[in-house]
């Protein structure tokens, strides 16, 4: 049995991990004004952040059409898949999962399970990565999907933003609150759990964001998986080293936020995701 994992481009997994685990990516789209780009195909991560730095215009994003998922399903079936598990961006923030489910109804050749990651960025990526490893061990479609759902329930994301402006323009926070944060030079801290984005605190400087993240992570006992993420934060390598010092026996990957999550988070954010032990 060959179970393949399909996920969307909001997962922010490094390309080398996608290739090594044979994960198929369905891209979302990004729009700058009248110009629309396919994530990863027509607009790479480095190009996106370069455009953000030069443009006064904050882009918007759109979920894939069901046809994009159907094409991905048929591609992996042609490559020998006997089952497919789809890991999607949280359904509370995007219509991506609805497209994946609709497309699955068009496929009768193999079983397809669609899983809500209840997360975004590396939280979604962790679920896809773990599912792919479980599939590689020989598990069937139902078992891989069950493991992915269990992991999604135990995934937590914490991050520190450089500004509230991108969340405000994306409709995630009110204008007054964003202005208040900017005037006070507040660095908002957020969490994602069970698909919900919530405020987790406020600090005044980026260094205090990092200190807060490390303190929160130090409280976690025996996490199963850990990933660090950032949106071109200049101290990302240093932060990774500090996280590894707290969990020296773990393999910790780094993901750079791409256009989909980056559109709403903005540059110079930094954070981490982990899966709590059962």
C-alpha cells in the first residue's frame, strides 16, 4: 500500500522536506492589486518578501479551486498512490479545506481522507510531515488520517509579530487596536490552537518576544515534533540555536513563512510550533 500526502502551500515546509517525504503541494494564490500569482510557481518566498519590502500595497490571498486539488489527486494516483491523506490549512481561516473535500468526491479510484490541520504555517507543516512519515512506515489511509487528526489536536503555534498592520489590513484586528499597538511600539504575541488565532500577550521589543517564546517552550515536556518559523527575521539562526539548546536531542527544522501566511503576519515575525505529547 502506498499512501500519499497532499497539502497546501500554507504549510511553509522547506522544499527539501517536501521532496524527501514525497509530499504533493497544492498552491494557493496571491494577489498584488490586479496581478495574481500562483504561490511557489509564479511567486517564490524570496521574491514575495522582496515585493513586500518595496510595496505599500498589502496583498491578498485566495484558496485553491477544487480543480487544483483534483489535479493533485490524479497526479499522485498516476504515480502509484493507493490512498491519499490531505492535510489542510485550518478551516476556520480559509476555504481551502472545502475545496479539498469537494474535489475528493470526484475521485473513486482510491480512498481519500481530508484532515483539518487546525493550524497554519509550520503547524500545518508538522501534521503533513508526520503523516508522510507514518505513511512511509506502511500504515493504511485510515490509520494515517487518524494519526494526523490526533496530532492536529495537540499542535500549538506561538509567534511574535513585528507589527499589527498586516493583520489589520487583512481584517483580523480593528484599526484602532492596530494603531494603539503601533503608537506604543507593542510587539503582539499570538497563538494558534484548534484553528483559532488568539492574542497571547504583548511585549515592547523583539528581544522580549524571543525571551517569551523560549520561556513558554521551556515549560513543555517531551514534545513530539518542533519547528521554528520566521518571516525574514534577522535573528532566526540565533533563535534556532537557542531552541535547540532547550531540546538538544530533537531534530528541529526551520520554515520561512511564504506568501500565504506572510500576507497576514508581515515581515520580521518569529515563532515556533510543536506537538504536545499524548
